[in-house]
């Protein structure tokens, strides 16, 4: 019973992964559109895009950490 609950909890913790993937896609899609509109700001916009990527990727890493934490801590 506990093993099933751990699996469900770890699965629920990974719900953030598709959202993070969509968020990363949005960040770089916005970068491409912004550079197409104003190429002279490409360097500055790229810095902002990398910051947005890092913050969005952190959400996926936190979800991964929570999934592993749920699977490893609750043992009998």
C-alpha cells in the first residue's frame, strides 16, 4: 500500500515537467520574435532569455527533487 502511495506521490510531483517545457518554449519563442523585431538588442535579449530559461528550468529540477525525495524518504 505504501509503495503505491509513493508512486502516486512521485507521479504527482512530476506534473511540473510539461509546464516547464512549455515555459522554456515560450521563453525562446519570445526571444526569436523579439530579435526579429529589433536585431540591435539581440545581446541584451539573449541575456534575459537565458535568465528566463534558468528560472523555468529550476521549477523542473525542484519537481524532480521532490519526486526523488518522496520515493526515498518514505520507507518502512
